[in-house]
């Protein structure tokens, strides 16, 4: 998966569903997400990138900017690729 600066919940969930791994790291902790965690990433009400945590959720970014970019509050490392959507 190319790191274009814009990471979406759909991209992260697709990587996980395809057998990839997503690492989400803060200053003190890194959490590993694998195939069984597909579907846990979602976009919040104001365009925040979020991840489910029990009955709650953690915000991973500030709201989406006008140009589509996000200011991430954590480091996200993706191992594996999302399935190709192009045909031919």
C-alpha cells in the first residue's frame, strides 16, 4: 500500500481483510492489528480516523482537512497490501 499521506479506514480494513498487518503506535505503546481485527477502523462523525476499543473508540487523527489530508495523532505502519481494485 502506498503511503500517500491520506490513510482511510477503508484502506486499513482492506489490508487487514487481505491478511496484512497494521501497527498503530503512540509515544508509549504499539498495538498490532491483524486479519481478525478487520472492520475495527472507521471514520468518525467529523472525519476523524478512529479504531474501536471495546465499547469505546480511540481517535487516531484530527478532522479531515479541506485538501483531504489528516493530521495523525499516532504512527501507522502497514505491512501487506490491500486487494487491487483495478480490472484488467
